[in-house]
């Protein structure tokens, strides 16, 4: 058995690490294809781009590790079954559990490491990536140039662009209002190009095929009797002050953290504070309806036709009545008006309290979902190894198609179930722990069934339908 376990432990790491590198490469390429056009040519230092990619590697690891463990385990045990070694192992009386347990032990260590990674490394990486994205977008004004909307982020200019080509800095159908040096000018151009000037906090805006309408200093456009200048150009270059958009790193201590950027310990404390706030709101609401509080001054029972107890509860300044002064008692209409106002105030307090409690509970559910998600994804590493080992023995193939396609289907099913459970839990349709652990429970059931399937060698057993038909035929005969 030691030789078998040694063989498995020699074969497994290479396949897992190989697939981990392949999946990480694919995820990095997907990230670059999605975001590189928005980053290229923006004058950002290379170190900033590499730092951004490094921070985003954290969430890629969370996706790639479980998938690589599943494929690597399937290929390892598929290779053992393909080489007929599994037949010899079964003939010698070795059960699949004895063969697989070192692999599951590795899964326990990996799950422990992923738990630490998800609780400590991933939130910090997400936090720094979010801050870096904010700094990058704050640096470049063309990040904020939206088609069909005026942009006034550059001093003394108001810019309207109808189309912005992502990545190239090319602008189309440009309209600029220039207010520099107390002058007034309107610039129109068919096309333009916005590029940073090297080593200078300025932007070069080159316009093509346009015209300039401007008034001499002190004159106004709306006075038609005054002349203005109209100039046409094939190429016109403007220099815009971009010192306010220079790349500066913001202080991380000033940025608030969300559920995706907060460590588990902090999230647990935040959930406790939200629960305490809900309890305090319920206590205040209960105290509001105690006898002697607002809206509950009238006695529960009194003789019909008597109004004195209710009158005594009414403030003198609101009713305008002082019994000691011998004034006339209020009319039924005044009493009814006062009761309606009290009822409306009570309803308003109840509605406000209910909305506040619902909002706080929803926030608490979101943080609880994120807490359970960190642990469920970590445990999924062990579960996928539990599935991959018997599945590889049953398929008896170690090729890419035999392992990769089933693994992709299993992981896709798991991830869709996890995401949908997260959405339902965020909206309050499911408890947070149910939404985040239901995918793992399904995978555990599938892994245990596969283990029973391999242990009892159900592949060699005729299907249940065939056995039932044979039993019926014997009974008839």
C-alpha cells in the first residue's frame, strides 16, 4: 500500500499544478482581453498595471484551485485504472477507501490553506484592487467621457463627445466650449485624439476637420449685432491642464470596506452590531406602545358615552381646553381628529421602524452570505477530490477529453448553484447558510454515491431495470 500511495502522491501534484497554471493563464488572458483596452495608452506606469493584475490574481486562485484539483484527481486515478493496476488492486482485496485516503488528506490540507486565503488574502487583495481601480479612473479624464454627456472635469472647458473609442483615445463628433482667458469660443470637430504628454501633467487634444466660433473679449454670443470669428481647420491641437488628474495613490485608511473586502473577523463583528441595532429598534418600538406612552394614553375600557378619561389624556395646549377654567368640553369631531392624528403618527413610526429593521437585516444577510461563501468554497476543494478519485476509477481514462469535459460540467453545475444560492440568500429567500452550502451538500452526495459505485463495482452489475425484468421472468416461469 505504501508503494501505491507513493505512486499516487508522485502523480497527483504534477497534474494539479499543471492544470492550475493552465487555468490561471486562461483567467489572466480573460482579464487582459476585458480590461487592457481601457488601460493601454493611458500613461500609467508599468508597475501599476502589474500591481493591478497581481491583486486580481487572488479571485482567479479561488476559481482555479478547486477546478485543478478535480481535473488532476480524475486524471491521476484514471491513469491508475487505465493501466489495469486497479484490477490488480481490487483482486488483492484493497478497498477504494484505503487507496484514496491519502488524496483526501491532501484535500484537507488544501482546504485549510484556502480557508486562510479566503479569509485573509482575498479580502485584502480585493480591497487594494478596488482602490487601485479608483485611482486609475480618477487619473484619466477620458475614463469619464461618456457619449452624449457634457464633461466639465477639465478647468475652463466643457466637452461633449458623441462617441468614444475604447483604448485608442479616439473621439468622434466633438463639441467644446472654451472659457479660457475670459474669451468665449465654441469648437466643433468631426474627430479627435486625446493623448497624455510624457513627463508633463497635460493632455494633448488633437482635433481634425472642424471649425471654431469665437467672439472678441467682452462680447456675447447672444447679441447678434456684434461680429464673431469663424475659423475652419483640418488639424488643430489643444493642450489641456491635467495636473488635477495626475496619478496619485489614495490613502487606504480613508476607504470604506464592503463585504467583499472585509476579513471574516470584521464581518462577524459588523453582523453582531447590526443585530444589536435591530434588537434596540424592537425594544424602542415595544416601549412606544406601553401604557402612558404616546398613542396609548386612553384606557382600554370605559363606559359608553363618557369622554372624560380621554380628555384628561389630551394635552391642554393642543385641545385648547382647560377643564379647570370651566371651558366647554371638546366636540366629538375634535376628539376624532386627534385620534386620527395619533393613529397616523403610530403608523408612521411603525413603518419607519419596519423599513429600518428590514434594511439592517438585509445587510446582515449579505455579510453572512459572504462569510459562509469563504468557507464553502474552501471545503469544495476537499469535496472535488472526493468526487474526482472514484470518478477517475470508474471512467478508466486519463485523457483530457475524459477528465476535462466531465470536470468542466461538474464545476459549472457547482458554480451556477453557488451563484444562484447567493442571489436568493441576498434577497432573503433563503437562509445564508443554506444558499452557500446547498451546492456543497449536493456535491458531497454525488461523491459518496460515486464511492459506493466504485466500492461495490456497480459498473459490472446489470442495471436495476434489467434485474427487475429477469426477476419477473423467473417468477413467471
